[in-house]
């Protein structure tokens, strides 16, 4: 179910947005829903990656929250030029050595 919400934007942005929507012959509400969803997903992913980098979240946590596979996560790290956050203890523990 769709629910209405209100967002305040400055006049210049609203004019640019309205002109673009008109030029592209788009439905304003549909377009705004689509762009809001895309922006939210990108921002959510970026903020979760920051938490991963600071070791507040594990790779598995991030994968679960953004609904991707570990392989997609590795691709995302490569795309964003982010190092894998794994310590020597993690490797040794995964091998049953500690």
C-alpha cells in the first residue's frame, strides 16, 4: 500500500526536477518513488560499508542487510576499492587453528 509523505525542496531543485520529468514524459509520482528507492538503497549500502570498514558489522551482516551473496559483497568491495576486513585471528579460527 502506498502512503503519502511530504518533502520540502528548494525552488531551483523543484523547477529542475519538474522540467526533467516533463521533458522525459514521466509520471511524477512514479518517478519520485523510483528515484527515492534507488537513492535509499545506495545510501543504505554505503552506510553499511562504512560500518563494515570500522568493524561494527561483519561481511555476513552486511550481506544480510542488503540482501546480496558473499560473492556480490566481494565484487562490491572491489568496486568501492575497500579492503576485506579480516584479521589473522579470523583466518586461523576459520581453519580451526585457534
